[in-house]
C-alpha cells in the first residue's frame, strides 16, 4: 500500500508541476485556459474556479492544460474573447507557453535538491584508503589500508574526488603523496598505471590508476539556503548533461537499447526508494523530473519539443507550417512514441523476469 501511494504521489507531483508551467505562463500572457487536468480519461472529480475547470481524471499517467483556441480550427466558445486565443498569439509567446512545462520539471528538481542539501548538507567522501589492490602501484608504493591522503605534489587534498582528479591529471607520472598513517605523517612516492577501462557509457577510455578504493568514510558539509540553492542547481545541471550524453550514446548505439526503461521500471524504482526513506524518494523524484523535462523537449511532434520546433519554423519563415504536413508529422510522432513505449515496456517485463 505504501509503494502504491508513493508511486501515485510521485507521478502526481511530476505531472502537476509540468502542467503548472504551461498554465502559469499561459495566464501570464492572458491566454484562456478552460481546463487544467491531472490524468486522462473519465473525470473523477472537478470544480470550476474563475474561467478554468480543474479536473482529476481516472488514468494517472499524464495530464493536460487545454488552451483557448489551441489550434486555428478550434472554436473559442461562448464568452471567450478572441484576444485570449493561443493560436492568435505570436510564435515567441507560444514557444514560452509550451517550453514552460519542461522548464518547470527542471525547476522542481532544483527545488528538491535545494531542500535536501539545506536539510542534510552535502556528503563528501574522505580521502581515506579502504583497500589497496594486489599487484597495484599503490601496493608497490607501500600505501596501506587506513591511510588518509593529505596532499598530492604539495596540493592539499580534502575529499576523495580531489584525489581521484589528481590521479587522472598525473597521466601516469610519479606522484608524491603525503599521508597520515595512524599518529604520524609520511611521504609516499607512487606512479599510477595507465589502463583501458570502460566509462559510464561503456566506452573504452585510458585512465590512470593507483589501485586503491575509498573506505566509505564521509563528511557532511552544512550548507546555508544560498549555497544549498547553488548546489541544487549544479546537481540538476550535472544530471541534465549526463542524461543528454546518455541519449546521444543510445542514438549512436554505444549504450544498448535494452537499457531503456518504461513505467514498470519507474514504479519499481519508486517502490524501492520509498522503502529506503523520504530522502531517497525525493532524490529519485528529482531525477525522474529531469528525465521527464528532457524527454518532452525532444523535437518529436506531439511532444513539447515538437511544438517548439513548429513555432520556431513559423518564426523563421513568417508563416505556420502547412496543416497537412503538421498532421503527417503528428501521426509519425504518435507512432514513434507508441513504438518507444511498447519497446520500453517489453524491456521492463524482460528485466523483471530475468
């Protein structure tokens, strides 16, 4: 029951923020919004406030904001003035309304990470050696389990990430490490070994290795509201960059297509993180929100990115794309999304029964 509730809440929050972006920017430009809906299908609950009907629908796999005069063929309806029509607005306003949904997904991620960093601080691995691997440069240099690296070539080291960066920058050149070993400080000379390893995307790259693993000891760095907000924005940007790189690697077939996941995988992940606690669940929500924002920005007709593409073409050419071409593009886009969703669900089922 807890898992089902967590899945509904996470999806609800993600959908709400996405549609809220469209809604707020549309209202900012005084564009009519007859309907704001969470979910699809039959209406379970609804109420009228102002000129907008707010609905909760039966199928919680999306949502929509119905805009007045969404297309040139739509009738505005009784009592709706022509100036509130979406289709009569200049392309740049329509682009901003459409782009606001994905942008709000990124904003949600920043807000979540901001709250997490402010509440819990930023966790950093300490540069303490957990294990020295057999036949490694670290073993040859007499590095030992429990050594804390204080500096590399005279440069202070505070966290494991800084140590890893210095090792990579060495490109296999000899390094002078100052370490704290129990109650004394000793200098150790070590020469990293350059090896071919696979990166996050499965590509072969050359890396310098000492042959040590982290002990897992961490330090919590308390952050104020301002620094926590900066850290949240940086974390969001890092994940955006990694996700875009992952999409490119998928297209280049460097990452196998069976890594694509669908709603079943999302439900499994939400269920697992809900059992781990609120912090893990919020972090996963931020991650899914970023992926949802990027997915919607893809230049595929029927997605927000497809609409942005059409309005951008209209801005450049000075006239809307031919309606017949738009209709064909929408059909291709729907077919592509159905095929992608079917493939993702197939992967989910295959992964579940592996």
